[in-house]
C-alpha cells in the first residue's frame, strides 16, 4: 500500500485547492513520517473542529498495513509556515 497515495486520496476531496497538496515522506529514528502540506485556507478543513477530521485521517493511515518496518506518522503542516 502506498501510504502517500492513500493520504492524497483521503485529503483531495476535503480541500478547495487540491493542486496545493504536497506530501513529503522522510524517515526518523522511530517513524516513517509523512508531512502533509495544504494551502493555508485549507488547513482548517483538514484539522476540523477540535481536530476530529485530522484524527480520523490519522486513524485510517495508521490502520493500513505499511510496507515500512517502522510505524507511520502523519504531520499536518501549514504551507505559510513551512516556506519560512
């Protein structure tokens, strides 16, 4: 299962700027991390009220069988902060 493709498939219908979705995989000591960056006005749509949408996305991503030997982690970043 391609985790980045799964994240993109989940997030694309939720945002108003699907062309601004960037998923960057990187490996840390403990995790295979995926940084999700969306347009600044879409961050609220991805996080949701009280973080419920973000938690639901993470639940799905973490539940999928991963080809990596490490646990998967999803980080949601704001595009305006990541460019600084």
